[in-house]
C-alpha cells in the first residue's frame, strides 16, 4: 500500500519519465493485488480480506489517476503536432516540446493499460468510474486519431472507401506513439467487456453513444 501511495503522488511529478515509471509500478501493484485476491478467494476464511484491499487501493488511487487521465487526454487531442518525423521544429514549437508530446502519449497509453488492470482486479467496482471518467476520454482519443488518420490521407474519397481501408490509412498517417495510444484505447474497452462483471453493467454504453 505504501508503494502504491507513493506512486499515486509521483503521477504528478515534474519529470514525465518519473510519471511513466510510477504508472508502470502501479500496474504491477494492481496486478499483484488481483493475484492475491484470486488466491484468497479459494480460502473461505480469507476471501473478503484480499478483495477489500483491492477496493481500498482503487479508491485511494483513483483521484490521482483520473486527474492525469483527463489532463493528458485534453493535451494530446488538442495538439496539432503529430510526430518528430514529419514536423520540423520552429521558434514557437521547439523540438523539446514535440518530444514531450510523444512521451505524453506514451504515458497516456500506460494509464489506459493500468485502468484495464484495475478493472480486472475487482468485480464491477470500476464500472461507474469507467462510465463517468474513462469513457469520455476514450471517445476523444478514438475520434481524434481515427478521424485524423483517414482525413489526412484521403479527405475527398467516399465514406465507404474510407471505411474499407481504415486500418491501412491509420497505420500510414499516424506516428508510432499515436498508433500505440489509439490501440491502447481500443484494447482497454475490449478488456472492460471481456471482464464479465463490469461488461454487464456497461452493456448499454456503446449503443447509447451512437
């Protein structure tokens, strides 16, 4: 618990690399807590203790995680920079800023993977958090990078043609960090629905969004 608490605090550290490493450690912590809860479930005398520990840690960590999730999503979706390979630095867009943007995408992708692990560690405890805080961010990411990929490559072609060649166009138009982020957002929601308890609670979310 002390390690996780410290990592929660470091998610707002001035160094982006420290934030990224803290997120990695947190994912390991929740993976371990999940394993302990599964092992404890086989012991009727200790079945509640490990599960309660997971729920307490989710509650303790969520404010820091959700705050970073929203801030990073706004940053990477509002930015017009795409990649160091295609954008040249200028007086108003120094190279350090562009490098930082790519690292922020990496951090955001790690946050999404962390949230997936948290979801899998505790029944449907994450459902309301996913609905209210995570789903809007996932929508922004998918809409921003999905639309950007297709529009930047073929803005005048018919919609059917765009849909049939969507994957290849995304791979061609997006930078590596953008592709990784988009993939992480999609994979998160697959994990959410593969986790039966949470998937049932959120079963109407995607149809209601369309």
